[in-house]
C-alpha cells in the first residue's frame, strides 16, 4: 500500500464571537475541507497554509493550533492508498477577500458556513470529527 501524507485546515472567521463560520469547499459534488499532499521539504503547517491558499484563493492566513490527524484508505488507479492528514485551525486576517475555487482540483464552490451547519454538511465522517474538534477547541478558549 502506498502511504500519502497531507495537511489541511479549518479556516475560522469571527474567532471571538459566539457563532463562528468556517470555510468549506465543494469538490466533486461533496462539501469538504481544504487539504492536499505535503510536498517534499515542506512542514505539515506550511503544507496546510499552501493548500488552503491554493484551493480557496485566501491570502493572509496563519495557523492557530494543531487540531488532530485523520487516516483513511482509498483506491486510485487500482492502487490502494493509505492517507494521513494533519489538520490545523487557521485564522484569516481578511475573511472578506474574494474566494476563488481551484477548478483544476475539481473545486466548484468555496463558502463561509456556520460551524454547526458545516458539521452536518461535510460528506465524510472523519471531516465531521475534525470540525467537532475545532468546535471543542473554540469553546474551551472562550
């Protein structure tokens, strides 16, 4: 089995308010979180920032905290892949900037969504757990 390492982020808007919004992407018809493979020589955090910027068009973002890691397996071109993704909570200095979906990655939409709504919208169970972890972290900080 091929092993893949990836990193991604839960981009948070309104970090100091009761109701936070997070950034979701729609990829291949499913609501998802921005993430991607870690390039050689890149740290997990650097990869998370780069992938969020590439997939959403956001700039001026920074890591707040490490959230968790997830693991899942899938088949691509008849090859079994084991993918570990490192997730970070990410702050956005300019959340009103234009959101630009990375269409070459089959992303058709980027949208700010209420955190609780995002948990029900994301398609994959491991993404729900990442968002729940982000909510727990936010609640413990307030």
